[in-house]
């Protein structure tokens, strides 16, 4: 995990070049011992577990029980990547067509397995559609404390504060 954070600090000097960060994340694997300290599961919802945070980026381990999902949400225009470390997740990406009235277009929907990378993402939803637990690594540049949740069934966008379910930070 320390190597990952050191490398991200290096990419930060160049404003996280998408092609280089993507290639690195496609080739860098974490072993279970690097993840286990951060893998906190919750019964009622997916959990966001903070590994590292500074003003430029944050690293989270997100744990998904069977059927748990993150609603359609945005990433505040920042670069973010998600790699599935174990299990499988369904990622659905959207394009915002209109805010008033709220209209989204589904761009694609992929079922991704362990080792798969998604990102940088703009507007998407994530769901564990399997009957097994899943774990994903998330990297967000320019951390943010709130995000937009898109509720097309209600025709509204709601602002939601983000929380960490555990904080077990590495200090580098």
C-alpha cells in the first residue's frame, strides 16, 4: 500500500496523467494482506474505508456485501479510478443530458471481475450483483466531502455528505 501511495504522490506532480495512472493501476496488484486492515464490511450498506488522504488525493477500500449498491452519483469533475480487488461489481456509466428536467442517458453497463479497472468515472452507479462479498480500491484526486446523487425516478439531484466508515490512515 505504501508503494501505491508513493507512486500516486509521484503522479500528483504531473496532475495525475490519466493514461499513466491507468496503466499503473492496471499492472499494480495489491495482495490480501495489504487490504485486510481496511476491509470493514457493514450489513446495512457498502462501507467506505479511508486508507490515505491529503489535499491532492485520497485512497479508499470500499467493501460491498451481496446486493449492496452506490446510487447514481457524480465525482465533482475530479479524476477517479476504481479497481476491483476481489469479487465482482456492476458499473453503469451515465451522461447528464439535462438537469431541468433531470435526464440521464446510460452510456454502458459492465459486469467487472477482480483485477478490472474503471475510470476515470464521471457519473455512475456501482452494484454488487453477486451473492459474494466484493472489495474495490478507489483513488480520488482532489478529495471532496459531498457529491451529487441523481434520482431520475424523482426527477431531482440531491447533495449528499460523504462519510468514512473507518479511518485507518497510512501516513507517508
